[in-house]
């Protein structure tokens, strides 16, 4: 887990895409649309996602450039903003990657549990919908 606002995350999933959490949210949303058999909702979902996350990614990129300067600019120019590509980011020699282990304190401070709650809510709604497909007494 990363130290938000203290160091630039460029390893793990961040070595393939600059926004792995937004990519994950997109995959979960698209999966919910497909699994929920609500394909008609696809276009509004895409429009909302592009509007909401597109502006967020631009704003965050500017803030990271201000905060981390040349290190972020090198990373930004080397790693795609959303769709991952083969290969991993290789930082310049003067940029040392931090080594971290899992920390419950950091997990809670970074509010990572919010993604888990969202996924549980989505799976709960799918389970409710799946229950509606099964006729009572079967």
C-alpha cells in the first residue's frame, strides 16, 4: 500500500497504468452491467464514467506534477493514463522504489475499505437480482 501524498507510487499495478483503481472501478461497473443483464445502461455508464473520472484523472495528474515534479513527469510520460500496456515502468536510476509490507493502519488511513464496501454492495445487489430470477419453491 502506498503512503498517499508522501511518495509517488510507480510499482505494482501502478507500473502498468497510472490509474489502476479507476480501471478496477470501470471493470466492476462494466461487469455489473453485463451480469445484471442491463446492457441498455452501458452508454449512460460510459458517459458518466468518462465525465467523472476523466476530469478527476486530469486534476490528479496536475496535482502530482506539482507535488513530485520531474519524477512524476517521467512516470506520466512512460505509463498510460488508463488502459494498461504490456511491460512495466522503469524509473530513472535516481528514483528509488519504496519497499512496503501490508499495514492495517495504512489500509484504514487510506480508506481502502471503501472499495471493498462498494464491491460488497454490488455483489449484494446482483445476489438480490439473481434471487428474483428464481421462482419461489424451486
